C-alpha cells in the first residue's frame, strides 16, 4: 500500500490538519526532479576553498565524502569519459555532460592537491586516516558513506567529514531548498501540535487523579457503612425483613447516611449536581452515589486512555512520514540526507518525549487499580480496544435475502389491495392502506440510514465519535442493515396476508398490522443478547432521552434523533387511526369515523417531535447560562412548525375550503415556516452560503468529493420544504394520497439532510481538534483539591446555575448549527505559516512560487532557539516535565496516593 493512502486511512480525522502534509511534499519533490532534468548552463564557478558549486556537487553525488584509493589517472580523456558517465547518472540528461567535462577535470585536480596536503599533515602529526573516520559522529556519517567505505571496494583511509545540515541545505539548488523549507514547516507544525496536546493530556490526568483519590475515600465510606459480605447482608435482611432492607441487601447498598469527604468545608447549601441530575455529588456526598461516581470516572479514564492512544498513533505516523519523504528525496537525487535530517527530527519532543508513555502506563495502572481489582491484564483488555476486522459477508447476504423476499409480498399485496373485488369484500381497505403506508416509512428510513453510514466512512467522517457510539460494539453499516431489512420483510408479508384475505374466518385482516407492531416491540425490548442487543438498547435509551426533552443535558444524538422524528410525523399521527379503529371494532365506515382530520389528537401527535426539539433548544439555552441566543432562534423554528400543524388541521377539519380564514392562516404560517427552516438548513445545519468561499455558495472545506451533490441538495431541500403548495390545487389526487407522498418526500429530504449535517458537525470537531467525549466528573473541585484554572481553552470547569462544578473535561457547548458559528478555519498550516496564509493548496504544491531562502547563520543555535520558543508556547516542558519523567502524574506533591505507582492505596482496600 502506498504510504500516502496508509496515512490517510490511519490518521485521526479530527487532527488531519496537524499531520505531515505528505502529498504536498511529494509535489515539491516532483519539482525537484523536474529541475534536475532540465538542461544546465554550460559552466559553473567553483566555490572558494575547494568546495564545489551546487550544480557541480550534483555531478559528484556518488562519491560524496569518500576518495578512491591510489592516485587517479590524470589523462584528460579518461577523466572526461568517467565524469560524463557520472554526470549522466546524476543529472539524467546527456546534454549537460559535455559542458561540465572541463570543470570536472579542474575540480579533480583540486581534489588531488587537497588529498596530498591532508596526507602530509597526517604523517607529520602521526595520525592515521582510520582515526579520522572513527571520529565522525553517527549523525554526520551517512549510510552511503559507510557503504562506500565498506561495501564498494573503496579505501576508507581518506574521508571528508560531511557538512552540517544547514550548510548542506544552503549548497543545494533552489528547488531542493524549497523541499527542506517545507520539511521544516511541517516539523514545526507537528511538534507544536504534539506539545499542546501533551500538555492538555497532563492537565486532564491531574484532574482525573484528584477525582480518583476522592473515589477511593468514597469507596471506603461506601463499604464501611454497609455489609462487609453477602453472608452478613443476608443475615441482616433475615433479622429485619423490611422491604427497604431487602432491597438494600440485594443491591448491597449501605443505609442512607449523609457524610462528607475528609478535609472539606462545612458550608451548608452548596450542593453540586453532576450531569444526569444526580444530587449529592457536590459539597454533600452520600455513600449511595458511589456507583454513579464510579461509572462516570470509569468512562472518563477510558476516554483519556483513548486520547493518549490517538496521540501515540499521531507521533508514530508523523515520524514515519518524515522517513518516507526523505527516503523518496534520497532516491530521486542520489543524495543521502536522511540521517542528517532525521537527527534533527529525533531531537523534537514528538519523537523522543517519554511523557506520553509514562502517562499511558499510569492511566492503565489506575484503571486496573480502581476498576479491575488490580488486574492489569483485564484493564488492558478493556482499554486497548482494537476494531475487529470482519468481512460482513453474512450480514450482506442476509440483508439481500430479506429485501429480496419482501418485494413479492409488497407487489402482490398492492395488486390485491387495488382489486375491486377485494375492496368490495374489505370495506376497511382505505384505512388499512393508510396504516401500512405509515408503517413503511420508519423501517425504510432506517434502511436508507445505512447509506448515510457508508458515505460517512468513505468520506472519513468520524460518525462513531459524533454519535458517541461504543467503539467496542459499534455496528458496521452492513450489520445495521439487517435490522430494517428484517422489519421490512415482516411488514411486506403482513401486508400480503391482510389483502389476500388469508384465513378470514379465523384471523381478521386488520389483525396483521397490529401483529407487526407487537413483533417490532418484542424485537427491540427483547433482553436476550441476540440480534444486536447493545444497539437496540442504545436506541431505546436515546428515544427515552428525546421523550424526556429538557430533563437532561442535550447531546448531539438527542437533537439528531429529534430531528429524524420530525420527518416521520406521518407515521406518528397515524397511530391514532390505528388505535381508534381497534377501539371502534373496525366498522365498515371506519375511515369516516376515525379519520385523523376529524379528531384533535392528530395535531398533538404531529407536533410531539417538534415540541421535543423546542424543549431541547430551551434546555441548551439554559445550559449556556442564557448567553447563546442562537438556541432561542432555533426554538422559534420549531414553534413555527407547531403552529403550522395546528392551522393545517383546522383547515382540514373545516372542510378544506379555499375561502375561509383557516386556509389563509395555513398559507401564511406555512410560508414563514418554510423560509425559516430552509434558512436554518443551509446556513446553520450545513454551514453553506458562506461569503468568499472556495466553492461558490458553499464553504471552503467539503468532505465529499462530488461537489455538484451540494448544489442538488440545496435545490431539492428548498423544493421539498415548499411541497405543501401542492395542497392548494383542487382536484387530482386525494389529499390523503398527497399527504402520504409528501411524507415520503420529507423522509427522503431528511435522509439527504443527514449527509451534510453530520459532515458539518465533523468539520466543527476538526476545527477544534476535538477527539474526546464530554464526560461529566462527579466530585466538586473543593473535594479533590483540583485547581479550577484549565490548562488550555480546550478544558473547562464551568459554573452552572451559580454552582461551580467540574462539569466537563472538554468544553462542549457548541452552537446548534455546528460549524457555522465557529471562527474561520485557521488550521495549523496557517498559524505556523503566516507567509502562506493567503495561498491555497494548489499554489503551495505547484512549485511555481520562488524557493524560500534559508537565512545565513541559521545553524544549530537557530534551531535551538526555535525549539525553545515552541516549548515556551506549550508550557509543557517547564510545568510538568519533571513530574512525568519520574512517572509521577499528580499535580500536588503532597497527594502521594494519586501517583498510582506501587501498591494500591490503603483507602481503596479498606472496607472491601
């Protein structure tokens, strides 16, 4: 596999700007090769002091630093012929060989004189040429030099020491200098990014260390106030058989007794609250909250370990990229600069810093100590998650079989439903047809969602992180397709059995849709670990969070699923038709009795998804300390949708006349809502229509390569948002058929919306270099002694409703529209390369711009000054270096129990 492809597939998507721009280096290297193949001037001057000029030096690459044994022949013809062969090999252009012959002969004479002079000096001083070779450092000796001395039959008695890296670069042609200038820029970018992430990880680890120390004390109180063993618990329950005692016995919970962490203040009324509404984790802590705190900290440690693994992968891939780029340069130019430049790379923190490995070991040790009873093997098995490589042939086959078998059922059932004889025998057919049309939308929408997932994978969009899926159990899109395919199969044959009038005397035709709904509920609520039970329970919990809108803090998955439900409103409000029909016993005129347009629960059911999103927006506004008014604007969008639903119902309820006030109100509010939602879709959800964008009417960064798809999505989104206009013309299809067609189009519009909404969220994560989930921490900062000052803008210890809590390890308060509200994408290339800030990628890689000059005097001292500036910017070395190099990861030297080195803390073992 090509390394450029390997780098793209294995790089962390949110950090892609911080990686080595390997493609850019390859383009510049192509310019180097083209410059070397171009015809050369007829002659080149010789640099004073015996050093060849850059062009002459390119001719003599093969023998740099080594001299042949014996005295070379001074015959001009022989020298000319040998040099012509070498110049042809180096320049790969025969036209320049003849023009350089005379200069090479002159240079050869100067080399001969230099060799004789060095030999005389060596004899006087009694030094042997061999010692001179051994005096060279490993950084100065190149692989080619050692090969010439040991494997080429050349004598190693006369070696010219290589020049310093910067002197060598200054002696190269302009195209080569541009290549090394680009390498310097990439090196500075990578090292600075690594130092900042390392400092961020250290700050997070200190915060977690303090929280884990509080957990150890909490555990001691938890077990000291409860039964020490199951036998003692059962004995206590036998002696006092009260329901509360039995419940505590089964859960091994101690009696509810308020307690305080040692060393904390006795202030009253300051009780913090963690995410999820758990009280008692602020100033006042109860032993019953131990399990909640343990679960939260376990998730936080897992996320930190994943962050450190990503950072380790970052350093390995970037160092490999430098090696590969230099290897390509050596191969193209026959210069062996890799050892010299890699010695410079290996002096940087991202290549040599031991802090990352120290932190990884400390985090693994802490996880084993606090959550795996000291078993490091179990801890590593849980922490070091490696995605399983599976082919998913079985899933693809099963999905295809399910869908293939469902097609005959739908086709035959539809043919039977439109048969006049069947309609005469089954007068309830309109209501049944509408119910099946409503039941088809959700599983079909879920099946289309698999295409969303596949497109995100192809576009390198990290949807697993965006939706906060468990990376250990996340489903591939082919596995996920099994669920909706199976549900569609069951629905198709229920549809066939209904209109085929199978066993009408034993089973009524309207029993089959209810049987399908019951089967779906049984499949999703089945507690057995079969048929992707983790995915099913994740979906049920997510639906519960959407139903309880405003109770818990809103995450991305909450408002994403809420928006999905807004597009399946047709299926939701037709549940009333199904319930009413069963309540009335399915009379022949059931549609006239239970028509959704004749009962007030219909607009209520239609508005439930929008009402949920309305409360979610208000909750997000509240969580932002009432500062982000963008959430109020979003709440107004859903309020306009709710009003439109009610006026639409009133118009249908009063006979769908075009000359009454309800029709006028429906037109006015539908127009307002359509403009409102269209503007939000394009400007906020998709972040399009940006001024001065690279792509007109779009934005500068696009994750999908097919640009026309964006313009089609914009156009089709506007058309479908205004599809309600088709209600206005009288005649034609009935309003019920139109309503189902509009519902299908809305479902397709939302499926299209998914592509660009998740893409926009991903670009927001890329701009923030966000790769870690927001995990709430359970203990108040005063209980842990942790500083409330974050190490960087990436971390946040915020205040919510006047009570300071260590709420987030990473600030996650993002605008509803995702990337639209963020600043312009100032990536690391722009921050580190101000000279290239206004130039696009093509100009950087074309090689048409003049080569950047390496300033004179920029040697080792200048490199050291640059490294020092990078260290000062990050602050990583000066603040935390000594602690991490000793393996001590605590921010407070007095908190020795937080070092996680050696035995487990005594407070953790007591009471166990």
